[in-house]
C-alpha cells in the first residue's frame, strides 16, 4: 500500500460510517468517491433522472434564487448551486432528510444552502418569491395536493416551476371540451381523461403515498393552479412558468376558487 492510499482509506471508512449512520438515504450522492445510496432500488437516483431532463433547464442561474420543496438530501439544491444560483433554500418536513442534506452540502463545500424544516403547506412563512421553484416527487405524498400547488402559486413561485410527480394509469391525454352535459358519462371512462388515483392504504410499501395522477391529470392540475407548461422535459417532469390563475384567485377570501 502506498502512502496516499493509506491516508485516503481511513477517511473513506469514516465517511462511509457517517453516511450509514444518517441513512437510509433516498438520494444517491457522490460525496467524494463514497456514495450515499449505492443500492438504490431505482439505480443511480436521482442522478440518472436528472441527466435526462437537465438539458431543458437554464444552464446559468447566476443571480437567481431557488426554492427546493421536499429537498430530501439536497441533490437538486446542490445541482442548482452548481449552475450558479445565488440563493438556494431547501425545505422538507422530515428532519432526518434535512440532516442528510446539511451533511452532504457541507461535505461537498456548498456551505451557503439554507435547509429548513418547513412543510409545503407553510411556504407563506418564507415571505418571498423565488425565480425557480423545484417541486419534485412531493405531490403524490400529499393529502391535499391541489392546495399545495395553489399555495406555491400564491406565495413563492416567481417564474419557473420544475415539477415532477409519479404517474400511474394511462399516459394518453384526451383533448377536452369546455363543458359536457350531465348525461355525458362515457367521457369519464376514457383512459386519457384526467384521473387522480386515491391510495387509501399503501402503495409501493409506502403509506405516505396519497394521490397518484395519470399524465392528463398531472398536466391539468398544473394548469388549474396557474402554471403554464412550457416543456415536458422527461416522462414525469415539467418545466412550467407561473401564469395567472385561470380561475378567480385563490386567497381572495373564497374557500374554493371559482371557475368563472
Ligand atoms: C420522494 S421524495 C422526493 C425528493 C426530491 N424532491 C426528489 O425529487 O428526488 C419526497 C420528499 O418530500 C418530502 N415531503 C413529504 N411531505 C412534505 C411536505 N408536506 N412538505 C415538504 N416536504 C415534504 C419528504 O420528506 C421527502 O423528502
């Protein structure tokens, strides 16, 4: 064994032990030759997914602010820093993931990402809008998914929304009329009609899964919450721009947005 190898090995062993103590990890991150989740059930996740949609993101985020909602171990927060974002805030409702995020960011030298325990339902507390909001892999974990999108639109979305949801059911999208008569029932059986599947118990051994949209539904929910889809960057990933709410605005005192 040469001198260099002798000095690296104990460090790697220590890192491995620290990573394992913070586990289990959902994000597989390279912390300098030691990976956080090398046996991830989705492979190199989310790195392999990110590679597929990253070309659709702005390359240079200099001067921009980013909010990463449901940041988990901070993979996307750090990628945004890597693109030059000036201010990155990662929020998650699970302290175990936030501890992983702080450890990963510090280990990789991203000392100025702010990680906070905050639920998506409480984003108003941030008191600012962000140029880029990342809302990846969270929607289907929520009991109130449309409320979350409404709150993001109302309080924190400034321009871009990078959105992902697990989708199940048909991948087709049926073009719909503005309205249908009461007697029209067949439309609801069409596979491309927007459909949100309710998970009463568990899905994928995970009780935190609540509502899983099909593709048409994911896209319709984005539009209905005031996000214009610019690019479908990957099967389940959308780059959207904040637009006007299509209905009478949420937050004006109405409990439910009026459609007309
Ligand atoms: C499937 S992981 C997705 C992580 C990451 N955004 C990604 O796409 O790889 C879901 C994350 O959302 C977080 N989460 C669940 N409910 C949340 C809530 N109400 N507010 C904020 N984060 C939440 C979980 O703790 C978890 O870190």
